[in-house]
C-alpha cells in the first residue's frame, strides 16, 4: 500500500511540474493579447494655458480666425469594430484589432469645439503596433451625422505604436506615430520609474523643429487672417512626448506632450498658432492605471506566483513519493530468517 501511495504522490508531483512549465511557456504567452472586445476608457489630456487658432462665425455670417489663449481639453474615444476585425484574412486573422478612434479638442472655459477628427486603425493584438490594412483612414473633421460621410479608406498608412505598447515592453527604442508629420518616429527608452503607483518604463520622443505639411486651402486661410500681405508661408513644428508604460501589459499609464507650431509667412514675423503642454487628467490616470494594474496582477499570478507554487508542491510530492516507496518493506511485514551463516558442524560423541 505504501508503494502505491508513493507512486501516486510521485506522479502528482510530475504533473504539478509539467503544469507549472505549461503556464510559464505556453498558456500565459498565448493569452498575452488584447481582447477583441476590449473597449478602452476615454483618454483626456488637458493644458491649463495654451495658445491655439480658433475659427468662429460672426453674427453677420463672416468667418473670424484668431489666436486665442485659454485652457484646452482633448478627448479620445475608441470603439472596437468586431465585424471589420473578423473579416481580416490570412495569417492576421484573429490577431488584429480594428479600432474606430474619435478625437475632439475643446476650450476648457467655454467648451467651444476647436477641432475634431476620426480615424480607423488596425493594430496587432500582441505588439500593439499598427499593421497594414486597406481600411485604415484619417479625417481631420468628424463625419457629418446627417450624411454619414467619414474618412476615406486608404488615405493614410499608420505605422509604429499608437495607443499601445507590446506585452513585455523592452528597454529599447520603438517607433511612435506622429500625427502632424504623418509618420512614425523613434521614441527612446529613458529609465525605470514609478508612476501613479505602478512600476513603469519612461520613453521620450523628441521631434526637432521642422516644416510640417498643411493643405493649401487651410494655409491660405491662416495667411489671410494672421499675416496680411503675405503671399506664401510654411508651418514650423516641434514637439516632445513623454510616455510612462507599464511593461507587462504595454499600457500607456502616463502621457505628456509639449507641442509648438508657428505660421512662418514670407512677409512679417512668425505667428504662434499652437503652443500647449498637454497631460493626462486625473480621471484618465485613475482609469488606465486601474486597468493596467488588473492586467499586471493577472499576469503575475498566472505567469509567476502560481507556477512557483506548483513547482514547490511538485518537488515536495516527488520527494514524499520517493521516500514513501523506499521505506516500504516486503509484503506480510515479516523478515525472512537469515540463513546466510553456515550451521555449526555437529561434534561426534565418543
């Protein structure tokens, strides 16, 4: 009976070790993907004091374009498109998210709309990186609800990281999307840092001052109102972005963007058309921080703590099984007489 029990304990120990290894090397890595039905919380960045161009319509119907100074509040909302994601064929089937992204910026004091946009983007569920997709698009003004006209598929090619970093983010340089330039630029790892109660990696993207493209009609309108007498001009742009990323989940739990744009006419002095220091508001930090913490806790439990517990249990069961088997005697519980020594030779009696 002891041998049977020992063998059973030994087998359970082996199973515990195998399960621990499966969790670490197979099960958890296979689950390190953004759920297809995930609907991220709205993200709000705000600047207490900013300079920006505001377009208004005067009572007489005439347009007015002026540089204003006030607080700004920008909101980004994301809606997953399950049907579009399900239609992606080939090796990307089941591995791609399709998100409809809506963005609006308003004055903090009057709640007047300053600008809005919408995008459709495809993202890898594991790396968070934009992937090629014919349906991706971007439109600077949101679709008119009355007509349903939105952005034109294929008018932009997103690349790099946009809203997520990879599960298991590394201490290296990534490519991060710059919407003003319409391309991904390097964002460098800087340091490990605790942010809002979470261990994070801090990344920073420096965009040096350079000329940014603007459609001719918009540029002509700015020149007409802000640089009378100019016949042509350019847009000068620079930015610094700092991101705090929870590395296990790739969630961006902290964000700061310092952006500056100037209208540079061929006549007269440059005019600042945008200058702001934008950061997550507290509600956004709380929401994304809680989501990242829950994901991190789950990955730690399944990928570290449970496997360690199973490994320790497995080793104890194996040792117990071996000891129990070795300590078991022959059946019946009686030792056989020791006949290994020769019997004494009888002495003849004389």
